[in-house]
């Protein structure tokens, strides 16, 4: 199964060691992988709060482990917003 992943803002700074920094890239994944497992593989859940989107829809944190990715999905990881 192949999906496309886009990292917004500084999310690439939180990638797990061994994963090359990228802005947008296609990935081959095993069937049945969840959005939560993907975020763990990238190292995001352990590193920082973030928002995940799948095919333009926000996926709430409580649904990450239940959201099974499908071939052709577009996933976007967004860092927490900062402001003053």
C-alpha cells in the first residue's frame, strides 16, 4: 500500500533518528497500518503535540490508533500552533 505524507512547519525536526528529513514524500506501508502507528514510527507522539489529517479531514488524537490507512491516502502532520 502506498500513501503520501506531508510535514508542515517544523514537524521534520521531530522525525526519529534514521529517517531522512522530508517535506512531502510517498511511503510504502504494510496493510492495516494505523495513523497512530505511523506517527509512532516517525517519532511524533513521543516528541511533540501535533495534529494529523487524513485526506483533508482532521483525525482526533483518540482516533489515531483506530484510523486504518488505505492505499492512496494523503496524510498531513501539523505542529502545534504558536502565537502571542
